[in-house]
C-alpha cells in the first residue's frame, strides 16, 4: 500500500517543528519545505531547522529539507522584517508581527512545486488563536481550490493543529528536542534575543504548558 505523502511548510518554529514529527509518527511520508524570503532572521532560523530535522531520524520518514527561493524585499521595502531593525518587542500584540500576504506567498510557490512533484497535500502549523485572515479556513480552502484549477490537479491545504493552542502543541511535542527550534525575529548572534514578540510568545507557551524551556535566550 502506498503511504500518504504531504509537504509540511516548516519555518523552524515550534508549531511546524512539532507538526513534522507528528505527521511522520502517523506513518506519513513528510517532505519539509522552507521558503527563503530574504527576511532578517532566516539564516539563523534555517540553521536551527536543519539541526532539528537532523534529530528526527527515529520519528518516521522525514525527507531531506527542500528550500525554495522567493525574495520579497522588492515588495516589502523597508519593512522591519527585511531591514532587521525595529522588530516588535514582547509588549506588542500578535497583530504587530503580521507579514503581509505571508501564507499567500508561502502557498503560491509551494503549490506549484507540489504539482510538479506529484504531491497533493500541504500542511501548515496554524493554531487556534491565529488572528490573520490568510490563516482562516476560508482562505486556505479557497486558495487550494484556485491553485488546483490553475495547475490542473487536486490540491489540499490542511491545518492539523488549528484547534490547538501553542501550549497544547508543546505538550504534544514535549519529548522532542524543542530547544533546537527557533522562534525569534531579532536574533542575537545565532540564538534567541529573549525580548522580541516571538520570544515572549515562546516563553509564555512553555510556562503555560508546564514544560521546561531549554531555550537559551540572550536577554530577559
């Protein structure tokens, strides 16, 4: 019997990292895909992702990382995510870290890759509290339908964690090497700054889950 295959859009963060292992444990063939936009934190993020994926040798079939290039600086201009300065800190709401068209851009190139490779399903680590319109079920199903029409094949976008909080995802993956994941948008060298919006979110999730946070933070 042919095993179920899917792409997981992997950023190196907690949610998609746990999703890769979770889907592999369900006996699916998992193809992690990372999209390089040219954002300020990506070099550090991708390095963490590669180390994390390398630790999953006993977690089922996880294929080698595929990296796709989609430079965005010509569109984003001086946006903080490209400029590398002025990243939202821990006092800001979730909306402060919005990247315009993030999921639209991620899926646009990935669906074409999937169609050419014969893969029909893409998974994102979207959580219950995600406030952005391009993470809604309506958008994701609509985009999958549109892309399928354009590419002449059936495509599906799934969000297995959409009913979960970040703390619940951490509980699901608590036996994984979560210290190898990366959530920071203002890296301090090759690690977490400890004070940006995403570092604050990460700390809070570990605390709420009651799980030891083995992440090394530069500050805070």
